[in-house]
């Protein structure tokens, strides 16, 4: 480097240094505080990893037991000693009180059958549900007896005959020229249910039972114009007489039955016959001609000596006779014609046949007189026909009026 150039550079440096010193003297003095130092971060010594403490193993909970359902149970109420079957398998016999409990039958739909001799089987489908009790009332109905079947009623000791359901022509019989207006028109009637009918008229012996049990006094003994017909009620086989309609109805109710309707009586009296009488009159009935000491022509006496008719019967010793001495009708019933008149349940209606129901007619709803049927030991033949209708005040008691009973249900 030349001397001139070195001298020039020294000069420039000198000038610049002088200028910088002058500038430094002109600026105000600024004191800059030093920034505080951050304290050193605390040294964190990592904790040693804790050893995991093994928890004792918990035994696994067994699955909750679903409670088993209670077994099913079926309680059957039925007739005493009836046999019970499920799906044709014998399940047991009802107690003497008519109860059987079938425990734990298999669930589902089951066939129930309850059986007893003389009864119609009870059958039903039963749904058995586990844990559920079912109660079943298995009512056993009586088998319909055969026509003419006979049973004794333990209450009154009399025999009763089964009259089956059926239809017949009620009223004036074909070819009968002696019919009154109230026997017409003949009309078809149906007995829809069948019923039991007393095989005989109510006897003195049976009525005595009723009087003892009910606390009733026996009626005045029968007397026909001063002549005793059953002195002291000693002959128990005689038909009971001197009873009012109320007496007769009360007796039948006590015996477990009722008075028959007029239609029931005629249906039973005919016994399948369409004629005015179910046989020759002397063979089947006690009536005025044959009920005395000697045979008489009562129709002739009635026409010629009507005012003396009763006296003639008294003098001839006419009277009622023991029941069941004549031939029975087609149903096995005795004395449906003759011996004594029989009180019926109906009120009398002179024109009732003109609008009578065709099925199970019950007679007029009200009236003043009650119906009697069959004729008696004191009557002429004209009155002893199956269609003949008689009426009487229900309060009256006479020596020719008695009764017989009917049942709608089976006799025990």
C-alpha cells in the first residue's frame, strides 16, 4: 500500500471516531436494568413407578336363578264320586263332596272329561298354564230316561213315570161327538222337555207324610151324604181327597215337584192314544157306572132323574177306590181317567185353545177358577174323557177332588 493511501485511510478512521464520540455526548443517559434471571427450574426427580398391588380376585357371580314357576293346579267341582280324565287318562275321583284337585298337570291344551253312571259326560277343552290355578265347575246332567221309566220319590214314597218330550193333538179327539166348545179347536202341542208324572194319584199315606212334616192337620175325612168314604183316613192306599188347590200345590212343592199343566196332563193321559179314552172305560177307570156295589147306567139316571142322581149314587154305595186297580195307559200311568178329579196348575180359560201357544203352554196368566181333569167315581161317561175340562173355585174341598204331581228335574 502506498503511503498516500495509508494516510488517507487513517484520516477517515479518525474523522469517524470523532463524530461518534460527539454523538454519544449529546444522547441522554439511559439506564437499562438487567432482566432478572429466572430461577432454575426445580429439579423433579421422577418417583419410581409404584408397583401395582394385585387385588384379590373376586369370584364371578353366578347367573341369577330364574325362579321355577309354581306347578299348575286344577280344582274341579262336580258330582260326588265322579271320575275325572285328562286326555283320556284317569286323573282321579271326586270326593263325596264333589271336589277333586289335580296337581301339576302338564301345561298346554288338555281334554277334560268327567263321567258318572246315569249322568251325561261333561267334556271341555282346558288350557293349563304353569303356576296358575284353574277352577272348573263340571255340572253333570241327568241322562234322559226312557219312556215309561219308573222311579220312587224318597220324599213322598210314591212312584213317578218319565214322560218323554213329544207332540200330540190337544183338545177334542177325532170322532168324539161329546166335546164341549172349550175343548175346541183341537191343536198340535209340543212338550219340549219331558217330565216325571205321578204314576198314581197322591195317596192318603203320602199326604200323611206331608202333613206330619209340614205341621198341617189332615182335612176333614171324606163323607158322602152321611156315609164315610175313608173313616179316620185309615186306608192309606186310597186317593187323597178333600184338598183345595192350595193344599195340592203345597203338597207337590213339598215333594219336590209341582202341579202339572193342563197340556202336560192331557199329553200324559193320552199315553200315545188319539182317542177320547186310552182304553175301554170299564178297564181303565172307576166312574159312576162301576164304582158302586151294583152296576148302574149313570147316563140314563142323569137324563131321567137328575135331581135324584146323588141319592142314587149314595144308595148304590158309589165311592173312590184304591189307586192302581185298573189298567194303566201307554205311559204306565194309572187312573188318569176316573177315581178322583185332579187339580192342575192352570187357571181356566174358556177360549184359551183359540190362541194357545204351540209349545209348552202354561194357560192363562190369571183367572178365578182352576182347572181339574180326568173325571171321578161319581161322573157319567161323558165327563170321563181325556179332553174334558172342568173348573172349580181353588179354595173348595170336596170328596171327589184330589191331585197328582209332576217333576221337571230328575228324581234323586
